[in-house]
């Protein structure tokens, strides 16, 4: 049922993206509609096929192959991390995802990919440095749960769309001078504002219930909720102190904890994660 619902959400997001592009393009008449149709179509394809690559490149993720001991962070090598993911994905009955380490001080993690066969799990260097082995296992199990539930495609598409719409909202005013003669400038401004708000709403469309479901499934994969609960507690504290330096805050919905970016934007108005205290309480309540 979860997979079906997420597939419906994905189709709705892609349709919504096209509709919003057409709405903005209509302010420039027939020519604007044609350009918006072409641009929207290209963005749909990019979002579907390349949103995972965009997310990993934005985070400067480096793939960790099996047997790689050239990287040592905290108490783990790259190979240790790879073997941990391999063991947990076997418990979850999933194909082996690609494993990435992102060179960021802020501890965090995310999963991406349009299907379990095309999935990747990424952790930051800060997470490996700060967390114990049990806590890292809990975090990775949570991300594997997202892959199992096929949350990753809709998360990546939502992040890509939100980033595009935020870009349009930020720069559309520079192109107001090229609007068609007779156009209502107030209507055009309202359209741009609508695009900005639409970016934030799309970001928040990823149901908070998916985090609770991934927490519960992640605890089952790890064999205990304790590691994940402890990790969430430490991640929440760190996220209030250490900014995650990445160019697109629209991607915040991808992470296990909403990252602190060090700056405010309209996208911050719509939180995509439940309160950490509620997540921990739910995890421990379900402990057998």
C-alpha cells in the first residue's frame, strides 16, 4: 500500500510541476506557454532520472567501494561502512545500494534513487566521526527502510522541484521587463509569489508519516530501536549547532534530521520532519 501511495504522489508531483510551469509561462502569452511546456517536460525527465545524481553531487558524495580502507573516519574505515550497509540490506532483503561519504562536518544521512536497484545510501563524515557503531547502524537501517518503502524517488523529485521553483521565484523579477504588452504586473508578481510558496508546499508534501514508518522499519532491520533513538537524539542536538553547508536547502527533506543551514528562506516555513522527541517516543513505545 505504501509503495502504491508513493507512486501516486510521484505522478501528482510531476503533473503539478508541469501545471505550475504552464501557469507561469502563460504570463508571457503563447510563446511563454510553449517555452514553459518544453522546459517543464525537460524538468520532469531530469527530476525522474537524475534527481539522485543531483543530490549526491550537491553533497559532494564520494562512492565507497567494497574493500576500500583508504578512508578512516572515527572508528570506521570505508570498508567497515560498506560491510555494515551490506549486512543491514541483507536483513531488509534489498539489493546492495551504492555507498557514499559526504565531506561535511554536520552529522546527517540520506538515501536516494528511483528504485531499490538504483539506490544509494550517503552519510556525512561528521556522522561517522560522532556516532557509535550501534547509532550508525540505526541511521543506515532507517535509510534502508526509506529505500524499501520507495520513499526515495518521491523525496528526490520533491527536492528537485522545490529547488527549481525557488529558483524561479528568486529570479523571475529580473525578467519582468520582457513580459507581454498589456500584462497585469500585479498578477505576474502574484504568480511569482505563488511559485515560491508552491516550492515550500511541495517540499512539505512528503508526509511526516513516512519518517515514523521508516523509524519503525529501521528499528526492525537493526534489531533494536535503541541505536536509532540515541542517534536521533544526538543528531537533533548537533543540527541546532553545526550548519550543513550545501547549495540547495530545498533538499533538506532528504535527510534523516532536518539540517540547520545557517540561513533562513521561505522553504523553512514548511517542516518536513516530525519533532525528534515524538519520533524517539514512538520508537521506544514500540520496543518489545
